[in-house]
């Protein structure tokens, strides 16, 4: 589904990604972990197409297509979804209007008929109940004045409505209490299935107790320095990212 | 001071005055004569005049405009202009073509007892005493060349009178159409009086024949008696060759509520002055405005709120969305008189620049002579939020649509304050549907 080959990216002359290689197959859940500043969020935004980052080398294939040649909205229409670490507030645009516009924009790009209001509202109600969201949040402006937890739930709601093929969750666990974490994780697990893939970007192991990954990758200084199964996450929790530095230093030394 | 530039108006005045019949009241003839002299003395303002610093009116106003005659335009074209302007058939409709009341395009539903809704020309002809105390009563004609000019050429407009203790449900819709094939000027003069405890709603629409070049110089005088409620809307859709100047003067007695919703889309150069005199305790006004110049349009919005008595409130939000090489001017004065203790005044002015070449000059002015007041004001100028555009696009919404949504969101603060459904839908259509977005 997703194949990243030797990906290099920079922002304002600062190299952030320095040769990422990653393959995610359909049906899989991958976790990307790493210390602050390792490039986790950059990778997530490069996938979504944020224009602040410049890809200087490498390629990304998404279902066989060259992802880097697609603009932001084409990627979204092709089923790529990024749940933001810091969702953006949009004063004056109601959450309901935004969601319907997004669903219809995707349908339009696929030449599908637009969703009618009744079906839309029914689907919205179901998903909101599932995420324990209050009805009033629909009439409020997108993320405006939402608490940290409400914003994260709102991201998962958008994901549930848009039903992406590849979901990238950027630090979705940050700022969530344990109850909210469970609800959000349930929302993500509902989406899990044989025709989808999920990439969970996180600093802490905690979320992976709820969203159990098939593979775990550790990112440091813009490269994936280790990959393994979920026990790698537990090991990191146990030993901290410090253990990794000595390990990767040894690995680089060995490479020389 | 610029005598030559006002000569054309002198000649036109003589012709108009000769045409005024014997029935034209003496007091109005005198008022009009004085106003013409005042206009001549003041001359057309220049940018050296502080009130006109940002708006160079001289090249426009010095053009030669004829007093608009009833143009020889096929009725079918007028009909389509009227149809474009109609917002809701349920409204009382008074149509003015080139400043003159056009009965055949107007339609008044049954009016509650004692309510007057007729043309000023009709009032002058049949019962001039009913307007004698109301023309120019609340103005300081001394300082405004264009109010003086309007008064000199006073001829027609809408005369609306709602007696005490009466609610008029149907809005009055005044439609001003400029239909001319040569540069022409009209000076509509509207007189509105809302009685004690009464309520009424008014909409003024300004439009013109496509491609027409003209000058609209409108004045609306509003008096609100004790505890009257009045909602005023103005939809400025003039043609792109038009010069549009307008002044609305509101005198508010104790406990009255006035709300103004001003929307400016058309005209080459437009300037709207709105002055509210809070002349009785606990009077309240809400002034909302949205101006959206594109291309080379110039839009000037001026408001002045006089807190003359204690315990009055005023709320003001003006927003500008500027594209192309357009220019916007906002000047909002709040003047708190010495006796106006416990004044509560809030003013906010925001501008969104969509292009690098658009310019906005914004000047909030607070003058406070009372010591126990709460006055706040804020002004911001910004661009569309790129982060928000990215967020919307990352949900599949194309870039153009994302921008339109954000523009609408910015404007919506002002639009959603409009309580008359047909007016709000009209605005939503302009802001959304014309860009291919649906309403929710």
C-alpha cells in the first residue's frame, strides 16, 4: 500500500528526514516511535503533502501511484488521512458544514454522487455517539475553543466519516486522559481492517496498549534506526530512548 | 472654493427650480436654496480635508452628471432589474428609478392603520406639513457638501411613518435603480419615523443598468421615538462605473434600538456614512458592516456614534475583504459626551487582504468626555490563514473551495447578524453559491 524509498526532506534549509525506508502493507498497523525532534511529525506531514517541507530525494509510492506528484486534496481523495497532533481552529466554519464539505469534496473527485443531508446526519450521529461526543460540537466552529481531548476526538470523528484507506495518526495520544485515550483507540480499532492500513506516530508506548501494532519502527535523526514487532515498543519504554542512541552509535560504527 | 467644479450643479439647480411648480412648498424651496449656497461655499472636498484624506472624491464628483431623466429604456429591461432586486414578494416594495418613485414597479401590501409608506414627491404634493419638521432636522448641513447637495436637489425618496405602538411585520424594501444611457445623478432623500414602542424593518437596495455610468447621492434620515425598534439593511450593488455616496442619520430617543447591516459590493467609488445619535437614556445601536471591493474598487465606510446620554450601548463590527488593487477605508468614531455616564461601547474592525496590492486604511477614533464608561475597540488586518487552508485541503477540499470557505467564515460574523431570512440568504448566495459552494 505504501512504500517509502530513501526519503529526504528539509524545512528552511534544515535537513529533517535523511533517508527513510518503510513499507506498509494493506491490513497492517505500524507504529513509528522516536524522541522529540527525530522527524516523526515531519514524516506524517510529508505524507499529507504539506508545502512547508521540501522533498529533496527519494520517492513515495501509494497504491502504485507516485504520491509526491499528487497535491494535498488529491492525496486526501485517494484515501490518505492525517490526524493532526495540533488540529487547526477555523472560526466561522461549523464542524457540520466542514465535515459535509469534506465528504462531498472527496466524492466529487471520484465522480460519485454527493451525500444527501439525511444520510449524512444519520452517519454523523452514529459516529459521534461512538466517540462519546456531545451534539453541540457539530454546530460549533471547527476546533474553536475545543479542549485538547475534544480536538483529538474530532480528528477521529473526521476519520470515521471519511473512511480513509491509509490513516496516519500524529501523536493522537498526547493530551488525552486515560478514558479519552480508550475511546479514541476504540475509534481507531473500528477502522482497522483487511483493506486499510494505519500508521501510529507516538512518543509513548501507552497508546500501543490499545492500538496493537504489527510492526514498530524507531526514528532517530531522520532515519529509521530499528524495526521490530511490538516488543520493541515495550523495550523502549523500559530502557528509554537513551538506550537507542548507544545502540545506533554502535550500528553506525559497525557500518563504517 | 472650487467654484468651477460646482458650476454644473448650479446650472442643473436652476433648471430643476424652474421646473418646480407652484405647489412646491416655500419652506422647502428656501431650504433647498440655502443648501445650494452651502454646497457652493463648501465646494467638493479634497484629500486635504481630514474627513476625505483617504478618499479622493474630486475627480469623480467634478464630472458632469445630468439630473437623471426617465430614460428610454425598454420596460422589459427595467422589469428584469426589478426582479433581480426583489428579495421576497412578501415585502412592501417601493421602487425608485433614477431617484423618482415608480408606482408601476412598486407594490404595497395592506398597511396597518396609520402607517404611511409613500414617495416623498407625493408627500410634498399632498401634505407637505407631514415632512416639514423632518427634512434636514437632524443634520448638520453646514459641514457636509454632499448632504447639502442632496438637500438642494430634494425631490423624491421614501417617506415611511409608523405611528406609536405598532409592529409592522413586513419589511419595507426600497429599491433604487439607476437606468440611464448618459452620466446622470440622482439624490434620493428618505425620511423614516418610527413611533414609540413600534417596530419596523427596512432594506435599501441600490442597483443600476449594466454598464451605466452614474452618481447616486442618497440621504436617509431616521428618527426613532422612545423604545422604538428599527432594523436597517443596505445592499449596495451599484454598477462598476458608479459613484455612490450615502449618508444615513439616525436620531434615537430613550430606550430605542437601532440595528444597521451594511453590505457593500458595487460601485467604482463608494462612501457610506452612518451617524447614530443616542439621544435618550438606554438607547442602543448595533452597526454591522461588510465591504468587499475587488479590482480597482474603492470603498469608504464611515460611522459615528454619539453617546449623548447616560446608560446607552453601542456595538459595532465592520469587516472588509479586499482583493485585486482595491482600496478600503474604515473610519469609526465613537464620541462619548460629558453626560453620557455608564456608556458601553464596543467597536471592532477587521480587514482581510486577499492580494498583495489591496490596501486598507483604518482609523478608529474614540473621544471620551465622561469618566464612568466602558469603551473598547480593536482593529486587525490580516491574510487568509495558510494553516487552515492546509487543514481543509488535507480533508479533500480543493484549494479554491478552501479559500472561499475561509472568506465566508470571516464574513459570517456580519452575515449571521441579519435576521431577515431573505436578506441573509441573498448574502449567503453571493458569498457561497457564486463560488460553487452549497449552503448548509
